[in-house]
C-alpha cells in the first residue's frame, strides 16, 4: 500500500475513532447523567468492561493517528484496541441476549396467565 493511501486510511480511521471517544465520554457522564444512564431494563456496565471500552477507543484513536503518521508503533496499539473492543462487545452482546431472554420469558408468563384464566 502506498504511503498516501495509508495516510488517508489513517485520517478516516482517526475521525471514526474520535466518534468512539465521544461515545465513551458520553457513557461515563461527561455530557450529563442522562447520556450515561443505561437503557431502560439494561444492565449497568461493570468497571472492568468500562475500562476495556476506554482502552479500545483511546488506543484506536491513537493507533489510527499513528497510521496517518506512518509510525511503526501504530500496529501493536491497534491490536490492543481490537482485543479491548472484543472484550467490550462480548459483554454488550451477552447482556443484550440476556435482556431479550428475560423479556421473552416474562411475556410468555403473561400470555399463559391470561390464557389460563
């Protein structure tokens, strides 16, 4: 890949990762408590997962800047970001599946109790 292509990819990736940084800052309450609140019925994110979220977005932004600057240290930083992202998303998806399962179970109970009367 040519250096100009890598620089362009790095700039676009940096912009994308800065959106992730803003999302993290909203999650921790920098933009107000309403933005930091978990969705209704959703689980509160544990501290370790919040830390993985922070590592993922900040390492992603720094690594992307490194790509734009054609620095060799960018690759290991982006690997760290990927690992932290996977940890974060495993928790997010697991939490979402648990919430969906609970909602299905409660709706089945309601429909059975209505039908069984």
